[in-house]
C-alpha cells in the first residue's frame, strides 16, 4: 500500500464516519503490557523547557496542521516526517527504529496494529498524561474503546483515535443506467450483475492479492471475527463458517472470471480501468471517495454510492476497512507533550478541517462529525450527499469484531495465500485454513496462551 497517488490514497484509509472496531484486551501479553508497568516507567510529568517532538504520519496535508500547532505552541515544536502508509513501510520502519532506540515520539498506527506494537513494547500508556483521562467524551464512544485495553480501560490508554472506515459500494451510475441496472441490495444480485457486465465487456470489480485489510472488511460485514478472547487465552477463528461463506462467494467470482484479478489496489492500472469504464464498482470505505475522485477524474459526476450488498435481504450490515490513531511511542522522553499534541490534532476544529480537506479524513472526534463539508452534496458523485450513506454504514458495523495481537502476521499470511489463489494454485477456502493455523503459531511464538 509506490507512487504519490498510492501513498495519498492509502493515507485516506483513515477516513470515514464512525465505524466500529472492538479491540480485544491484550492482558497477558509480554513485558510492559500492563498499566502498572507503564506507570513504573514514567508518571507522564510535563518536561521543563522547550521540547521538540518527532512525528511520523502518512496523511496528506498533515504538515499544514503541524504548522498551525507550531505557531500556537512555541515551546512544544513538532517535526513531521512523511512516511509510506502503514504496511507499505511505516510499520517496519517503526519496528526497526524501536529496536535501535531511535523511534519518534509519535506515530500514526491503525487500530488493527495497536496490539501488535503494544506486544513489542512499542507504545506508551498515556492514561496518566494531563488531559487524557477526560478526553474520552470528546470522541465517538466506540473509537475510544479502540485505544483502551482491558475491561473499562483498566490496562491503560495507548493512543488517540483519529478516524475510521465504514464500507459501502461505489458504482458507475451512468453505466448502470445504460444497462438498466440498479444498485444491488444483496450479494446474489451483485453476482448476477457481474455476469451481465461481463457480457458488456466489463468487470464489476477487481480482486487484489495485496489488500488483505479489504478482504477482512468483507469478513467483518458477515460477523466473521478472526479472533476471540476467552479469559487469558486467545482463540483463532479465521476459518469459520461465516468466513467460508465469504470466501466461497468470491472464489466463484474468480473462477467464473467475473472480477479482474490482474489489477492491484491503488495502482495506475486500476485507475486506468476506472477511467475507461472497464471496472465499474468498488466496495470500499468512506475514504475511497477521494481515491476515485483524485485518480479517475474523467469520470466526474458519473459515480454514486450505495450501502454494501447484504447476505440476507433486508439486512443492513456493513464492514469496516481502515482507521488510524495517533500513538505515543514507548521510549518517548516527552510523553506529556506528545499526548497533548495528539489530543489537539484530533479534536481541534481547525486541525480537523485541514485533515478532512487535505487528507480526506473523516474524524473520530464528535466535533469532527459536524464539519460542513460532510453535510454537503459532492459534485463528483452527481451531487449526492454520499456521507449520509457512510453515516448509516457506521451505525451498522459489528462492534464485537476482535483484532488479534499479531494482526500484521495474519495479514501477511492472507496476502501471501491470495497470491496462490490468483494464480490458480489454491482457493480462498484453503487460504483461510492455512492462515488460521499460521496465526495460531504466530501467537504461540509470542508466548501467548492459545486455545486449540
């Protein structure tokens, strides 16, 4: 998740109205994983004198927000380093910097990767930092639960929410109208439309081997949580009936050549296919509105947004793809100042406006939900108020979906396995089984309790 367009686009993975992720408690993880451990490390007292903070982020326009902060806070200056999107380089670079003792004070980390960084002592519990304890009420309720660990946050607060990614269906309304099609309400309808579009020389969508987070969003919609927490033990549930239903559906779409399998997400080839009308839908998060807008400019006014197709007619379930936080890294010498900046960045009206305008972010802060831009029709989408659709989606994301403490490994297993599916050497059902067993071993290598 390459070119500036790719980095920009992936930055916007952190957008969208309020989706829901239930981040599982990670008690029982390795050293430094409890609130008492962090408290022993530091009481989060404010530093004396002037402070300079290092911050890594991939959000376009972040420098403009940092400049506002620096003008207002001459004694706490922030130096921004623009990085590749999370799994495209930032996470590996952060891990290397942590090992070398050269990590920044703050970093952008997606919700699903918080537990992984906490497991390697990469994060700082900021619950005792000034202003943090009272900050929860400033955020949409579910988002604050994503940065807490333990029941009712008993194991601390490990980041500040930034944004999320409830999913919906982007589709070429002009082409749908020409073919007499309407936005599908079920997955069966979507498959039927794929066959009609194929007859018209088009693909309904692409299936990428490099977007395991996207596939996870599809699982999420079907309430196919990948991990469960039972006491102090983890249970890996990647291969479960709900997941296999999703896998079998997309396997048939692949086998019947109804989806493009030679196009990777966020690639020039995919953008060309959107511009030409070769690919006519994309199931994506709210941040996807700017991805299409910025990379398929010749299709201005031709797209629309509808809720995700459902597994059962009449249902309203939505998946979630993306969402980031601003985290204070474990070895920061200025945690109080870093936490102060993280809170400001994600609650200040001017900062929220900049990050929405320049970076495409849909804030997690309650104040951000009232941004004027999110209430207006969007010209590129034919004047549709598309964020109304995402607001509805965010209210229908399963709050019980659980992230595992080694999600970066699980995503890698999914991605590697999908490459074999695309080449015809395996199936998505095989990938689920393999990823399940590999994820079990990944947890055990971290000395975590795993239930068979």
